[in-house]
C-alpha cells in the first residue's frame, strides 16, 4: 500500500461518516414537514417488514403536512398503525383514501432538546472521523515495517491524514450548526 492509497482509504471512511451524519440529521424533526422523517418506519406488508416508501407514495404538499398514499388502499390501517407506533410522536389522520400527518410546531423546550441531540450526533461523527485518522496513522506506521516506508513518508502520510481530519471535522461542525439554526429558528 502506498501513501496515496492510504490517504484515499481514510478519505473514503471519513466521507461515509459525513454521509451517515447527513442522513441522521435529515431524520431529526424540525417542525417542518419532510418525507425523510418517515424513512425508518417499517410496515408489515403481506407478512414482511418493508420500508413505508416501498408501500406508499410520500408527499409534502404543505410546510407542516405529510401525505401518505398507500398503493393498496387495504394497507391504510396497517400504515397508520406503523406511523403511530414508530416513536416519532406523529398523529396520522386516515380519511379512507390517504393518510395526512400534520407536523406540530415545536415548543421552545423541545427545540433546545433537539439542538442538544444535534450536538451529540455531531460529536459522535467527530469521534468517528478521529477514529479514521487513528486508523490511517496506525496503517502508516505499520507500512514503515511492512513496506519499508521511511520516517519522512510516515510523517507526510500522517500530515495528510491530519489535514483530512481537520477538513472533515469542519464539515461536521458546519452541518451541525446549520441544523441547529434550522431547529432553533422555526
């Protein structure tokens, strides 16, 4: 393994961390309707657990409303129950054709709780980024023994990995600050 491959592997891991963070932040309720809120809702469809998006069309016609239109109308009660028991704190309204989910405004206290949750998720992402850095540095030192890298090569690889770490830690901060701002200014 050469330095370029090592740095690329570390970068790949950090990129996965950022994508995971984006996904986690998208699922956090902000008081604004988003179909992504229902990404983790599983529906019992003909004996199998399926994602809600596979059995229904999700739409956000208004800023505080999500509509769920099951492909099979007989699934309406099952879909409604899945949303109720999802732990998202949402109350679906079933009119026999479509399920409407009003997104209530968040209280100031709830917003602050969510902002804390965002900070916690961000800190976990930073820990993951630092873990990728540590892994990269460990591999660089191992390459010194296995592949005969010089001290300078190990140092250069470690420096590049540190630059990546700084860049990705900054990205984590930017994403979290933007999400906190979104939560607190609704």
